[in-house]
C-alpha cells in the first residue's frame, strides 16, 4: 500500500478545547507555515468510550485520518481540493501525543457551523449562504467522488461532518474511511487501511441498509448517506424533539414538538420497502396530516420532482441498484438542464370510518318516549364475557399450551410460580391463542409459537402482547351456538317489565326467527404504517332483568380506527362495554362514510366557522389549528379534544339502526383500512360488495375444517393489504344463524 509522506515540518501552538467526540478531541491552534501564522484546529486521539479496545480504536481512527488527509492534499487538484475539504496542514507531537492540524474553516472566534446547525431548515441555510438543496447535493457528491477516486469510502457522511464555509461545503472527519481500492480483494482485512469486514464505524441513522460496506459495490454506501443527509437538512419532520427550536432565518416551522426523528423515519422507510415514494403515499394517506410533513414537502420535494426521483433512487436497499456518483452528477437535475415543477406524490386517502352493510348486533331497541319525568327504571344485571381479549405478559409467560389436531394451540393451564396474577385473572382454560403482537398464529404449533416469543425476547422486548379468542360458552358452561328458543329480546323484556316474554317463535308470529351469533373472530394488520392504531372489541353481554331467572345474551363487536395515534381508539374500545352496560338501548348502530368530502358534513363545519379544503393528494380535509401548526384532518367526526372540536370536528356519533332477520348471514365491521383498497372505481358500495363476497365464499367453502370467523377476518385484512392498502386494517366478523 502506497501512502504519501506525512507532513511533519510544522510548528504549532495548541489552545483551548473546542469540541470532543467518542474517539477524538478538537482544540483551537495556531500553525506556523514558513513565515505565515495560520489560524488552525488540532485533533488528537482520545477514547471516551467504556467498551474494551476504545483506546486502540481511537489511535486507529487518527491514523486513518492522517493518511486519508495526506493523500487528498497530495492527489486531488488544488482548486478542487480547496473547494471541497478543510486544508490539511500536517501533524505535530506535544507531550508524547500526536496532533493533526487543519486550517480553520468559518468564524475565527468559534467553532465553524456545520449542516447540523441547519437541520430541518434548508430555507435558513439558503438565506444565510445562498446554498439551495441542489447545491448541497452537488457539493456532497463531488466531495465523495474525490475521496472515491483515491480509493476510500467515507462511511460516515452526516450533517455534523459537513462544515459550512460561505457558499462552500467541506467534508471532514475521515477517521471512519475504509480503503476499498488499490489492495487485493482477498487480503482486504489485512492490507486495506481502515477496512474490517465485521466493523462499521459509522453513525447508524445515516448508514446504508447493508451497514457494512459491500465489497462489490462499496461506493454505494456514501450515496445512501448523502441522500439521508439531504433529507435531514430539508425536512423539519426529521428533526429530533431534542434538537431545539432555534432555527436560522427563513424557517417557517419553529417547533420540534411532534417531529418524527431520523430513527423512526428509517424504521418507517424500511417498512415501506426502502421506497421513498411509498413512504410518502403512506404519510399523505394519514387521516390527520402532520403539519411538519406539510412543511417538509413545501421545502423538498413537493416543488422538485426530479430531485425527489434522484433521492428515491439513492435510497434503494440494494447497493447494486443505487446510481453511481458519476451518473448523479451528470443527471440533468444537477447539471442545470432539468425543468423543475410541482409534483403530487400522495395517494388519495379514503377517509372512511367503519362502514357496515349489516347492524353490529341483534340488539335493536328504541326507548323514545319511554323516559317520563320521575320514572325510575329498576336495575338490570349485566355481566360481560369476553370473546376476544389481549394480555401483555413478561417472559417467561407461565402458560401451558396444548396443540389442536387441526392446528393452533389453546391454554391448558398455568405454571405455578411463573404465571402472573394478570394472566390468571384474564385467561381461562381452553382460550385459543390467535395472535402474538401483529403476527397471526391460529394454526401455529407450540414449537413455532415458542420460537416467535423467544425471538422477541432476544430482540430486547420486555413484554409480549398475546391475543386469545374464547368460545362464547367457556365462562357460563353453555354450548355454542346458543339455542334460538332460549333467547329473549331486550325489547320484550322492557315491554314486560322483566316478566316472561311473549311467544316470538315463527309459528306464533308468522315471521322468520331472529338470527343469533354462532361464531365470531377478529383480526388486525399493521399494513404499511409504523404503529398499529386500530383497536377491536369482541365480547358478550349477559343481561338479566329484575326479578327474572332468565337472561339474554348480546354480542358486542366493534372496530375503532385511531387517528394521530392509538389513544382515541384504545379509549373507545376500553370504555364502550361499560357505556353499553349503562345504556343498552343505544348499541345498535351503523356508520356511513365519515369523510370530509361529505357535502352535509362540509356544510355543518363551514356553518360553524370551520374550514374544509382540498389538500395534498386530492383529499378534502378539515384544517385544525394547533400550537405545532395546522393539522389537516380527513374526517369530520372523531374523538379529538377541544382543538379538533373548535375546528368543527365533532365527537357525536352518526347513529342508525337496522333490525336483523333471516336474510342476514353475517356481520362485518371494518376500519377504513379494510374498505379503501376494495372501493376502486366503483365507489364505496362496490367495495362493500367485494368484501361481502369474500366472506360469503369463505363461509360456504367445502374445505374441512371450515375456516373460522377469525381466519376469514385475517383473510380480509390480508387481502386489503395485498390490494394496495397501506393503512392499519382491522375487522370483526360475526356469523349468524
């Protein structure tokens, strides 16, 4: 390996400390070169990490830093070198310590600014320096190109390592560089400076998905890091909440509250298949559009379609598919021949709430006129028997699981000393395990389930969310289905004051018998979102009137679609059963399309002083003024607090009722993530028919054993995702007979 001679003929004075990192410390300095005194900065190795080998690693990084800077100064043409890098002066020794020196960049009275000082504020950078996002991208690519030409990959390009010097950007901190050219491929571990196949001394948030440099496509690593660096500069959404709110001149958003942060963005991008376009479609399809996302797209790339296309190509997961730096630099977007122009990358959000073609319950009671002044209704006993329930347990779970012949496992018992009180209180022998976190396990074996839980434990998860389903007779000892003749309607009970109900059989009434629930199941899928905001409930309420020995059972099922987080949907799922216990007369309902495009809702909101307008992606949205900016919300009815209420979004349910009869075969409740992908060009009614056909065909199958209601629910949410859905999707299915 050929290395240029070190520059050691240097006199210098080391001053006060300016900054420090895990492996090095930077001080102010003065260097004497010939007769000139140069304002400089000096860097020495210093291990501040606690892990073993930190001292040796710090020395190695400083050695790599010296070699790479020496070669850059010697091999890159002076004009190009002076425009892209801090000028390397050489090294000195002081008190047995090795110091590397560079000519100081920026203000002489302090540490130079870096791109990190403008994080999420590209407008502020442009106001201060004149540098546009395209200028930043071009200069970073040119610096990486010069480094690659002498055989090194930087591996740690990030805003903190890019100094701002007037209209120039200077790439620094070469200690993480790895030599990938000029040494034998089979001997790289020993012959290539800074290269270690098992070590990646970089910042994870900016590292390419391969984490370690791909020996066949090493230069692609820096291409990925440059794209992330540019997004961090331009998008306020990626600013971490701890980054602070003091921004440069020209910033339109000065509040970091609610910022996504780079780590979560990388997680979401991975879930989107490392496709920036797909990530944008998911974000623009959110019911409540984040004001920081709007501000980010105003900065980049809403008005720059060609730059968005370049970033999308630079962020693909496979190193071999990323464009080369030469191709990027000669692209019309950076060579001055590209025409700008607005682009609209968002897919239209459906904006639908749970849409039912049947009522969610056989309970159909209206108490209009039944509440005279001074009337005191006698107390009714209502007991809840969950059909589907979730518990969070800490491994070891303390559960004994047994396999079913047809596949799947049930709870056979508890392990003394390991099973928690919460598990013993919530679960019953015979409960069937149907989901671990977001993974369905209805037909999984005990071995597969154990492996899944163990993998989560190794991944650092302290608790595991388990979802079980229970036959409706487990707690009461009754067999399912419930006999039709044993079911009285609540309407009859109320009318008779709790006495024996009149004969409602088909022979007595001349009408078809009311259907009853004979099977039920629920399913959820996270889709392309980073979190699950949907919630479902599936439970049975047993109602006993005063003075009566007989009781009536009603199935309560619900799907709740969370907006701007899971808190509202979780609250609704947690409180609805209790509310139904207090007011059983109000549980029969069916919702319509809760979209801000509904003309009646638009009129209601505007009459109240609210504002509804067409937003990104062609979706009608309600403007909600919040401290962090304007949220654009696609639903006119939701649980949202005072800010949403002030904008005209009300939390009053739109209630309708439907009496079930023998024509109804099943009930399906679904969040908008279920209906949207099926709506297509035929609209909402055609989408509902498609879902209904899926369920009807699945129930009529000749397969043995026939799929359960829960398995069909999982099929529906999986089909929604497979049909292009990116939203959380949840549904509950009730079979009737």
